[in-house]
């Protein structure tokens, strides 16, 4: 790792706001992102039948929101896990995909979780598993035709760790309804992050970086389940982020021999507007999901 660190400015590589070409200052990118998702999340909350702040665990962050509660019971479900390097953003700011999906008859479940440093990363991984158990059991009870997960940035890491847990999927009622996952501008190998300021709040011991990295997990069970995995990064993500997406794709395709794989480096997007677009009626993420629903459900 020391050779890698000598050759690459890891702090810059793992600061996504520095790579956007939409604004002159990184802070402007972050401020704009929060503004866009906050407004769209408020719009969803005000215009969609919902049930919010549903507890799936015992700590304050373990709550989720269900949008589209008036849709038919068999409606497909998109579960969204937000990013923020496991230390920022929130469930309340992450409802923005719900309105376009609702108009296409898809329910949205927005998952919250405790943030670092109050929770450890290992605890957060376990919390997402608790949330997924709730979601799968809910989908089974409602008779949903299919469950989809989407995660952005750190959220993509959390969804990838969930997908790696074969024992959990095998033992959880309703997990057979899992259809696909959308991993958006994710981070899958945490070893370099330990050496950046991201770790000031995450406080991840270096010996835990590899065990908590999806890049070193096994996903062969997804082939049996015929789960599709969409790995997406932005043209204006950093080279390191794009490299992580490519390497995770190669792991799934060449090592785990999973079929139904999809990789795209999306032109003209950066780390933030690649999910901000989820708030728009005609966005590529919604269209990917709807295409998969039409093709497979």
C-alpha cells in the first residue's frame, strides 16, 4: 500500500466534490447537492401517500420510510441507501427518487442508519442487513413482484456488503423476491480510505479495511439467484472511483462468474448529479429500473 500512496494523492482522489466540472469550488457542489435533494425530498413527502419513521432496529438511526403506500400490494419496490461516507446525509434528505418512481407505479423505501462516529462501520453494515430483513418480510407480506436495491457512494458499499451475505439471503423470508441492485459511484475497497481524512469520523482500524471491503467478498450465490447487478460510475468521478467500479465489475464477472452484469461510466455526470437526476421524471436510473421490471417481472 505504501507504493500506491506514494504515487497517488489519495485525499484528492477520495474527495468527489473536487472532480465536478459544474462549479468552481468543491463546497459549491456539496451545497447544491444538498439543496437539490432536500427540495425534491420535500416534494415527495408532500405529494405521495407514505408511512415514515418506521423502526427496524433499536437505535435512533434505524428507521425507514415507505412511499407509495396506496399502490397495489404487488408493486415493485426500490430500496434506496444514501451515501455521505457513512457520516453525512440522512434518510430525510434521501426521499428524492420517490416521486418519479411513484408515477411509474413503483414503491420506494428509503433506509436510514446511524452515522459514524456514533456507530462503527461494522455496525452500520449490520443495520442495513436489519433493514433488508424488514423490507423482504414486508415484500413477502404484500406480495411484491420484485425488490430492487440502489445505493449511492457509501450506500453502494453497504448494498454490496448486503449482497455478499449468502447466509442472510438464504435464511430470510422474502429474499427470493430480490431482483437486482444498482451500485452508483460506489467504493468497494476501503484500504486506501483508511489513510484519508474520511477515516477521522469512520475510525476504521486498518485491519478491518479488507474484511469490510466488498472487493474481497464472494458473490457466486447471486448467479444461482439470477440477481442482476448494475455498476455505474460518473465520467467526472475521480480516476480512483472509476477504477473501483471497474475492478468490482471484474470481480463479479471473472472471479464469481456472475451473469447479467452491467457496467457503465456515465458521460457528462459527476459524483453528485448522477443521483440528483433520480428526482427528475425522465432519468436514466429510473429508466434502467423500469426496463428491468418490464423484462423480468
